[in-house]
C-alpha cells in the first residue's frame, strides 16, 4: 500500500479537468487494446481471404486458358477429321480397285485407244496409304490420248499419271504410242495384297472390255 499511497495522493491533488483528461486517455488506451485484441483475428482472416481470392483468380485464369486450349484442340481435331474424310473420299476401297481398273480400260476403249500393255504391278505401302500402280502402254491418235488422260484425271477417285513417255508419231497411221504408270491409292488400314502379288486386273472379273495384261507382240 505504501507504493500506491503517493499515487493516490497525486491523483487527489489533480484538478477535475486533469482527472477527466486522464480518465479519457485511459479509456482510449483500453479501447485501443480491446480493438487490437478483437480486430486482429478479423484482420488476419481478411488477409487470408484476400490471398484465397488471389489464388482463386489465378486458378480461374489457368482453367480459362486450359479451356481455350481444349476448344482450339477440338477445332483442330474437327479440321483434321474433315480433311481425312476429304482424302478418304478420293481413295478407293480395296473392293473398288478392280472396278476402277475396269473404268480406266473402258475410258481407253471409248476413245478408240489400243492397250498394248495393261499390267497391275505390286502394291507399295507408304506412311498412311498403299500405292496401287498399273503399267500401261497405249496406241492411238494424239488427241484421243489427251482426252483419255483428261477423263482419267476427272474420275472421282484419285489417279496419278507417272513416267509418261510419248513414242514416235507414225504419219501413215496418224497414231503414236504412249507408256506410263497409272497410280491410285488406298488407305493403309485396308488389308493389302501380299507382297509381290499384283492386284486383280480388269480381266479378272471376266469383263469382255478389259485390255490384255501382257504386252502385245
């Protein structure tokens, strides 16, 4: 008590205004202490929530970016699928090859061309397709040959003309010869002909219009 006696005496000696001021200061300090005690958890929670919001925004941005990549991938996949369908549309199926060869033979005969050679050659597997080549040697008028190759080019199935060689022009008959390789394609997934075995020729189906498979004498 001896320690508090001077403080009490000093307090009693203060004027009322100073006592009021001291009381107000004490209340302010007490309020600040209570505020810090009560508000600190709330402030800490607020900071934590702000950090959660920032992390959520970053995650949302990443999700949106991933979604955009997925949508772009779907568009690319749809484009690839469309291109595959377009390519498949011009590639004959295995069972269509004999009929396609018959069509080539028929076009030649319609243009009054003589087939000196019409020989299916061994198929050649590539990366995604199998080449189906046919060795051809023709004889006829130059104009008729031009019409023949143009009609071959206009067929719905893809056919390429390779190694085209034009023979000498015979003035007496007004005819000339031409040698080339006609190449069509089929998807590699289609069962291929055994290596070294030529695909069926137009004559294999018994068609009377099929040209000879061996070189004419």
